[in-house]
C-alpha cells in the first residue's frame, strides 16, 4: 500500500465482515498443501453469514483497477475484520496494520502461533488445523467471537472528507423551518435541507419546528447522495445503530434494561446506545410503578428500523429487577427454560481462556446446550476452567441470564447450589453437636 495515502474517505458498512487471509493454495509448515479459497468459501463465509453479517473478501469489492485501492476501500467499509495470519503472508500483515491504523474491531486466526508476526506476538487468536475436529471447533469459536465483538463499542479513525463531493462538515444557519424540514445556509452561501431523519439516530423528528427555529446555528455536514444532490445532516460520522440492533435484539429477545423516562405513551427503556424502546401503557400490568433508573426485564416485540421504533413488553410474569419474586415463570415458547430459572447443567464441552473461555452445559428441556462464558463464572470456577479443574460430565448449578429466541441461545451464570430443607436440618444438627 506504499503508493496510496492511508486517509479515510469511506464510511463503515454495517454488517460487513471482511476476511483478510491468504488466497489460493499455500504450503503449510508440514509441507502439506492447504486451500485458503476453500476455507473462505465453505467455512469462514458461512459462519459470518450465520451471525447476520455479509462476508467480504477484497476480490469481491467493486472499485478502481488498482488492487491496493480496492483493499483499502474494503478495510474502511468493514464493520469487523477477520485476520488469518497462517503461512505468514506479507499481504495479510500489511492489511492487518492498515486495519489497525483505522481502529477496526478484529478477530484473529492462525494455524500456528509462530505464524503471527513477532512484533504483535501474543494476540489472542483462534487456533485451527485442517483436521475436521479442529475446524469444527474453530467455526464455533469464530461465531461466538463475532457475536461478542459486534457488541463492543467502535473507536475508529474519523472520516476524512473528500475534496470534491463526499462529506463536507459545515456550520450552517436555519433560514426556513417547517414541520417536515429546515432549510440551512452555510457561511459560503451553500444551501441544504435538513429532514427529521437526519437529526437523531434514536428517533425521527416529526415536527422540525420543535427542534429549531429560524436563525439557529447547527453543527452538521453537507453530504452527497448516491442518486445525486446534497442534503444537510447532523449524523455525519455517526454509525447507524439500527442495522446492528436488528441482529442483536431480534423479536423475542429478552434482556434487562434501564428505564429512561416515563411518558404518557408508556415507559421508555434503554435498548442499546442512544436507542430506547417503548413499553406501551396499555400493556403494563395494573399497579405497575416504574421510575427513571429502574431495572426491568423486557422482551422485544418488534423492531421497525425504518420508523426507528422498538416496542417492548415487560417479561411475562416479571417484576422490576430487585423486587420480590413469588414463583417461577413459564418458559418462553420452545426455549425449554425461563429467564432467571435455576438449573443443573452437565458439562459437555470445556474451552479454557485462549481457546474461547467458556463451558457448554446440557440442561433438561433443551436439545442445544447452554452457554457459560468465563465472564459469568465465579472466581473459583474461572480458576478451575483454566487449570483443568472442570471435567466432562460434571454437574454445575447455574442460573439463566439471557434468552435469545431468534438464535435459540441460552446464556447462564454459575451459582451456589440451593440447600434443601433436609440438608439445612442436617447442618443445624451437626452445628449443635
């Protein structure tokens, strides 16, 4: 990339998963030949698609004839980069550094630890080999890391406006305001239209006269439209949260949220980033009293990204978090378990930190195992995970912390076993003795 300037002039494309890896057939350390095109087409790209993302390789990106320009364009547009250091390919190392320069979120693969360049040795990576078992494990860990890394906040290099067209930051003054839009004029006389869709990612402003008045100064940018023409926006450089929200909060997803505000229409609960979801008053149980800052358990009923609306419902039979619970709750449809239900799980897979950091548990009522991540483990269990202290077939007491109906995924945390009355009585007798 020595002949191009690494200045950013492309926006991130939400859902784009760029694979930075060797191309074609390469010779491995044991002199066996390995087909990286097969790895991308039959393994990695399918895992990316399973998470709701779009797999991309540089050779599939439209752009100018110069290959380096095309690669740079693909890196800029990627939401997440998957970097495979296998075979120590120079192009992969160069593209990794370019993605690092922007601050891209990345996941690393390697068939051998020594494949990782020495100046970045120590990166946490997913190891794999051509063996079927190792490839299957890599698929599972890659999917889990993709789901986790997309939840991390992005801290990327800001967009550099193009000299002609593109995005041009400019402070502008409102010269005309109506219900539907405001007309603004910059200091150089340039005119633009600011609509209710270009003010706040969390909602669409339905009445612009309530947002600004003639004479107000606004800090935004003029942006070229793909079909031609220019608009004025206050959202330039901000990532659209709605694309990711549809993947992370599908219909049926249950989670614990914080009450943002209580209005006449209902209760607004923080969903993700700037986005709040509405629990309509008509759906609230009689006598329910919530205040800003309360923690509540809710379920996603609908996500309308076009209208920027999320509709929620209090999880069936649930009270605000921290309130007394009087009994168990019926499980969500087809999931076999209920939120905050306590279970016994049989260990069926163990992955110490550095290899995924999780345990899979077979629980009664479900075909798919429950997922126990190291971050949800007690200090002792996490120590056991990394020091061969957990065995296959071992029984752990856990509590359901989240249920994702769309992905058929149940996450748990480990808890102390609940003593039975008989055990308590035995303990009391022993203490008295």
